[in-house]
């Protein structure tokens, strides 16, 4: 029997169950028996060395979970809520009755939902049965897929021992029940549960077979997890956090931010808006020494830069891509260009998609000067690079450290001046008479209503009605400004950090009675810009504030 939608799971039918004729007295594990053999190499995407290989084999032989086709299992694919309920209902039915007979109706999952509700497997309905099931949802469904006496505790897991499962959470009792029964073991050596991540088919195979075959259940203990405190994070990590000075060609300071060393040879990371268009970068290490900085590459959309601090045997930090809502995090940097500080917060969204690249949103305060600093978990590992915040510094936003993988390039680091000579703004995306100011219409596709020139100022008017809230049009233009060396320094004006003689402001206005967005391009003298980038509001809507 296959799922109608994605053929994700294949469960044995009553016709194939020889035990289907057994009386109710024989209900139990005896009803789960091997139905076929698993040929070596059956699934090309399940290497025998993977932790879940034994479970995939058992699930295949017991006809509990099949591949998505004859040769592929897709171990990293997700499972929907409907598919989880179907699998739980079939497990329960086979265990109790020795068969899994369900009517074929539309929607296909309704008989399984009805059975699950009637037999106490679930106690609620779901708005969207087709969405991927989280690990927490899957645990709540499967904790009641077998009778209570079929999930005897074999592990002594104390309340509160699972670091990322609050005892007050609605799914906590279900998770602890499955941990204690050896069905769930967690996702790492610390046995963290990761409740908000989606359940994968490899994990499903392991859980299902442990439910059906008690000899596959796992015995383990969980040592109390005590994360690092803010003071401990500061002491252990601050030697790898440096203050970053950006200079123009006249040696004027354009901005001060932060950066993080990630290898002993000086590989480092900071935010993109600190490095593009500058003539020189200098890192002031925590011990007071100063070192030149070169640039590998940067990404304007994600606002992250791969740089190198010249030196060797430098203190550095490890990284991890694992971050979830509820995690304790610490923002470490040099706010205001002053002394290094650490602030504490919680992750409120690990994948905030309101921006051009998903951001880690947290309550760790980040203000001007923190840009490019580290967002660190309670194990002292970097999970993100702080780039921005709303007024007051909270919530703050950090680029996930995984984006650094996109900036490896050819492995050559250039001086800032050389890098920017080799990475000129694309003239085809700029106003022809105001290079390198990006053309709002070309970048966003919004219709130009008209142009007015007054002395050294030119104003371009665009149809405001084509800019909908949340469509990221303005964010795309701000990223284009950043990519072309324009950053918001003071007074809401975007000014080039290089030698380009223009500044840019955006306003909400009207043109011939039509609501409009105006892009005001003014000529500048080459006087020093100076000062730190300010935490000021972007016009038109509350977007991100550069820190």
C-alpha cells in the first residue's frame, strides 16, 4: 500500500499479513514479522556505513517503510503530518488486531485520522495535513501508537535532562516517554531533541523499527547539560573577536565594526557592509595589537564577508550550523567602537525569511559597532554573524554562519583597495549619468513615473503602488546600494564609502498626484564622511537597521 501523494511510505496490507487471522489474544509484537529480504545495495542512497542503515533494512523487510522507488530511499526527505498519522495508525492496528485495513477515500488520509482520533493516538486535528511534520509533532503522534505497556522504560531519563525540551511544553511528556523507552535517542551526543526541525525519513525508519522490534531500542544515559554562562563565553571567546576599522583612501575612518577569527592562520568573517568600497581594513585584536585585513569575497544580499587577518597562530572559534528557536545565544562584539561586550538572548526565529537571506532573529542586543561580531551558542561556537537590529538593539539579526561556505572563491585574499578595483559595480544596473548609483527601476522592476533635475540633484520618481509590504523590493534596492559601495552613515543618507561623489536618499512622496517613491541623487564633495554607521530607520517601512 503506497501513499497517494508522495509514495513516501509503504505499509503492509491486511492481505499480506498472515497474522491477520490470529485471534486478539495474540495481539502484540508477534504481529510484526519479516515479509521479504533486503538485497545488498537495495537503495543506492543508503550506504551500509550510515547509522540508519540497519533500521532501513528492518523497515524494508517488515514492510513498514519502503523506498520512494525501487532504488532510492531518500533518507533526508521530510514526512508530512498526514503520513505520520497513517504510519502511526497502521502500527497500532497491526499491533492490536494483526492487520491494517483502511478504506480508500478522499482525502486519502481521512480514515487514518479518524482511526487515530478514535484510538487515542492523536487528540487534535490539524489545519494542514500536507505540511512537513516537526520532530515534536511526530513524537506526539507516535507516543500513543502502541499501548502504554508496549513502551516500557529502559532508560532512566530525569525530568529536565533533555536540554532543549522544556517540561512545560505540550509535547514534553511524549518525548520523555519515547526517550525512556529507547525509541528516541536525540540528534547529537548530548541527546538534544531539536523539536522544531522536520522529521526525516532516516529518523522515521529508526523510530518505526524500534517501535516494532524492542531489540532495536537503544539504552543510553543523559548527562546534565550545563551551558556556558555569559561570563564564560566572554572569557573563552573574546580573544578571537576583533575590532575592525574601515578607512578611505585619505585614511579617514569610514566605520568601526567587529569581526571573528575562524582559523589559526587568520581566516575570519565580518559583515559585508563594513568592507565593500573601503580602501583599507585594520583589525585591532583583543590584546591591543593591530593587523592588516584582506578580503576573499563578500555577499551583499546576505551581508557577510570572508576576510583574512594577516598573521598566524591566532586565537579562533569553532562554528556550528545547528541553531534552533529557544537556544540561548550570546552576541559578542565592540558596540559603539568601544570595549568588547557580551549580551545574552534567546533565538526567536532560526530562519527569519523577511530579508533577502534568512536571518537568525534573537533577543541578544546588537547596536552600532556590533556589526560583524559573533553570535555564539552556549557551547562557545559561532552560529551567526551579527549584522543588524531594530531600534534599541532588539530584536537583532545575524547571518547564519553557513553562508560563509558560499564565499570560498579561489582562495585568494586581496587588499581592500585591490579587491574593489577588481569588483567594480555593474554599469548596466546603474543610472547612466550617476554611476555607480543603482537604478531603482532596473533593480526592482518598478515603473519610473518621471525625473526632475535641480542643480546638482536629480530625483527619480517610481510608482509607489507597485511596492507591496513584504515583497522585499526595498530590501533588494538597499542591497544593491550596499553592493555598489553606498551605506547609510548619517541622516538617512546613503553615501559611497569609496570615492564616488554621490549620496542617495529615499522618500515616500507623490508625482502628479500619484503615490510615489523618490530616489534623490545628490552630488557630494570629497569631504570625510567620518563617524560610525548609525542605527537609523530606513524610510518607507521598518526594515533592518545596520548595526
